[in-house]
């Protein structure tokens, strides 16, 4: 049963990776048309800080998988770091909206908010799954939820690289 659940998660993540690939491809395709707006709007330094929190949460998730006796502690750390990233990115998006950049204002805002919003939804789902795991304590589900959490981190690395780093190169 455990292998089928892992296979199911792997297949889901594969289809999700294809979905994110096309979202990132859309951002790249429209990049030149929105590069000026992106450079004026995005805050690389602040987002890099939140990115460090998300990447560190992958390390704490790995510790939760590797340390059954301290799993609850590491799951708590992972959830906390995930929430810090989520709130940090949310405040960044609110700042962008307050600056007058809305999803209907052009290619940058449409592709950026779609890509970032879908990732944010995935992150929120991951936080909820981790919270359920923390409450239930099902060790069999830890590895499968860890796969999902690592995926969310890897997708963010791609988004951060394409949307933020490439904008300022």
C-alpha cells in the first residue's frame, strides 16, 4: 500500500511539474514585454530572505523524516518556516498591489500573480498537510508529504530564479 501511495504522489507531482513548467514558460515568453515593470516592482532582497526560510524548511522536513523520535519538533519547525515564507510573500504581494500593479494591468502582473498565486496555493496546501501530520502523527504519511513539500521548494527555486534573479541580471 505504501508503494502505491508514493507512486500516486510521484505521478501527481509529475503532472504538477508539467503545469508549473508551462506557467514558467509563459512568464519567460512574455518576459521582454514586462521586464521594465518587473525590475521596478520586485524586491529581490526581501524575497531572498523569505526564500531562505522556505529552503531551510526543506532541511527541517528532512530532519522530520530522518528523526522519528523528534518528528513532531521538526514538523513544527517546518510548519513555522513555511508560514513565515507564506506571510512574507503575502506582504510582498500586498505591497505590489498597493503600488498599483494589478492582475489586469499587463503581462507582468498577469503572469507573475498567476505563477506566484498557484505556488502560494500549493504552499498553503503543504502547510495544512503538515499540520494534519503533526496532529495525527502518522509516520507512514511523513515520507509522502515530504515529497510534496520538497516539490514546493524546488518549484520555488525555479520561480525565484526565473522571475527574480533573471530580472536583475
